[in-house]
């Protein structure tokens, strides 16, 4: 399904009509994949009439890290980028769930593969957005025949545009073979992550997820879920390499990420995971996640940035 187009974009230092945010076919990043990006969600809270951006500062810090890996420079701090994003969303006036895409890229119109000595641009746009994986309460995943790129090839902890060709190979293979998502192994044969999401299993009441040294993106949702499990459910997460067949024997399994949110995996390669339906730990984590991102849990409200100025309460009228 085609995404609706935004009305505006932040482009070349200003918020402009979306139709003016254009790049040349000769752009370095288009030719060589020399860009990096983020995916941030904002959630509509109907009761408050408010749009809440989830953990945007963490996303912008990761964007600055990805840029650092690519020898990119920017005049903007993470706080500047947060402010620009709020301004952009106010221009759009969205009153529904939204996906925000900041992207930094090598903007030169030039032939020659390299990272250094080039000029960088940064753009941000935002579109209304719903589910990323349709079967989010009962996904069927498969092990990809593709391997995850290693840190020594293209750093997976950077969210680098060119690296997403690897994700696209894995995702298309899985979907064209009738599955919802791919689980991708690294060159060591251990689980890294999904095509564009981190991965957890539950075995004997403990959460297990690959450590950041297994060629994964250091996901913000991953950290959120580890914190929820520890703080709210009293469940520890062990970060260690995971073998393929451990996944077949897991009690529960799930993907997490800004796009996918929390997706229960109920089958892997035609084997039911646990009882073959969403398990209690995934359910509890999902329920909490959806409350927190909509700003409904006071303890985690500091992760939610309101977009619209608060409407002041009606003035107090003394009863006559
Ligand atoms: N891994 C990959 C490869 C991803 O593209 C994403 C989505 N950005 C994630 C994991 C999840 O990261 P996050 O929770 O920060 O969105």
C-alpha cells in the first residue's frame, strides 16, 4: 500500500512544501547508499487531543552516532532536531499516529565512492502510519537464507541506508515465500535480528536477546522492553548469542522496533512457538508498550514529547 505523501519537509535548513524537497539523480547517497536515517513514531492521544512523539531524543542521538560513523557533519544538536520535529508536525497538524523519518545523506553530485570530503544534508518528513506487520498478534517468521552484514562490512549499529538492501533481501524472500517476517542469522550462525526489528525469545520465564555485538541495530524499543520486563514484570533479560534451534524450542518469541512495535511470533518455520498463540509475557509487554507510547503511564511520560501547545483549562467560574 502506498504511503500518503506529507505536506511539508524540513529540507536545507527550513520547513518547505514537500514538493520542493527534491534531490538530483546524481546525488552521492542515491548512487552509493551513503546516508543514514531514523524511524520515530508519534502517537495520537484522543483523550488529550495530543500527538506524542516517543523517545525522539534517543533516536536523534542514534542518528548523530550513525552520522559520526559516516564522517558526516551537522550544525544541529539532538535537541535542535527534536525542536525542528515538533515544528514540522505542527505544520502538518496530524491528529493520528504518525511515522517520522529523519535522513542525513551525502548530497554532492559527484562520481566516486568514498565517505570523506563530501557535503551532508539533513531532511525530515512525517507521514500518517499504522501497522508495519499486519499479523502483529500472531506472526509466522522464517529463518532467512541471507546473512546479516557484519560490523566489519557495514556497521549494523549505524542505521545506514545502503545496509537496508540486506534487510530488503531478507524481507522480500520471507514475504514472497508466504511468511510475515524474516529472522536473520549472522555469519557465525547466531540470530542477529529481524529484517528491521530486534528479536527476543522467552525460555523458562527469562527473556533472551542477542547482545549488541551480534550485528544488530542497538534498538531503542529493545532497551524499552528490557526496562519494562525488569521494572514492571520482574523479569531479567539475558543478552547472549541465540542458536537457530533454540528459537524452535522457545516458549514465546517476538520482534520489537519502532515500526513493528511489539509483534508476537507464534510460528517459526511451520513449528508452533510454545502453544502456537501469543504467550503471557509478550501480551503483558505489548499491553504496557501501547499504554506507554500513548502517554497513559505517568512513570514513562517523560519519553513522550507533546507536539501541540496545551489548551489551557477553562477559567474557573465561581458558582452563583
Ligand atoms: N533493527 C533494525 C535493522 C531496524 O531497522 C530497526 C528499526 N529501526 C530496529 C532493529 C529496531 O530499532 P528501534 O527500536 O530503535 O526502532
